[in-house]
C-alpha cells in the first residue's frame, strides 16, 4: 500500500483499534513504535530484578527503557551521546552513559536500538554469560559478531522484526499511565511543512509529529 502521510487512510476494520479518550492523538500515533519496543523486551526476556543495557535514546530506545521498568528490571542503563535524549532517559528512570565504553558489563540483556556496527559488536561484551543480545536497530545489511563472546559465553542473539498482536496491550499501557508517549514529542509540524522533519532535523529532537488535519 502507499504510505499513510495523508489526512485520511482507509484500512480493514479488523486492523482498526479503538483508543480511550484519555489517550492523545500523539500517543495513539506512537502505539506502533511502542509495539516495536515491546517485542524487543519480550525477545530479551526481561524479568523482575534484571539488569538491562539499552543502546540508543531515540523513541524506540526510550520506550524500551519504560517497558523494562514496567517489567521489573532492577537496573536500566541507557547509552546515549546526545545530552537532550540522555536527560529524558534519566527522567524515565535510566542510568545514562555517554558512550558504551563507560557502561557496565555483566548485564542480563543488551537491547540495541541504533543499528551502529561498532555498538552491535561491542555490546556482546556487556552481556553476562548466558545473557541475551537483541537487535532492534536495522543498520547495515551485515554485522560483525565477536564469536568468542557468543560461543564461549553462550550469549543468545535475537533479531526484532516489527511485532504481532500488541496494539490492544500497548493502548492499555498508555491509557493506564504506565507508558509516557506524549513526553517524547519534541516538535510538531503542519502537514505543509512535513518535509522539514527529514530535511532539517534538530539537535534536541526525539519525536516529530506531523499534523495532517
């Protein structure tokens, strides 16, 4: 199908989900993004008391931080070099590190949301023996994997390809206040200015919303 950057979109009724009045249009537009993050933490098997390291403080990474908190993680680290995104991550309960080298190792899981080759590679050394590595960030078509870290320490690698059957659960998370989606909106653009979202990114940007109506 063609893209959805238009005022009205026709979809099959079984693919439409009702949203409570206390969930904003902005938050509704991010149900898809939260669903990607939810698939990631489920692949990571995050449980009560786990230590999780997240790479990337964009929308997906910041939703991963929130979902790890909901899942009961005892310690959530966020690797993010941009100060604005790092500050938002700290407000959401993460311990923030400006680079991967300064982040703790021996984590139960590492959730990679950047797609950067070096982060993918080095992240394996921050996971405990028997832990999990999850790739959400797309990045290049191939990645260098340190096989000694994978085989000798039996680290499990999972990829994330979208999600399935998550939307009702995510809507409930947002409606109950467990997930803050509105707080990630850093800019709003009129439909006529939509191209600026790609051509003129901002240093303090997390999520740009395009208002089509």
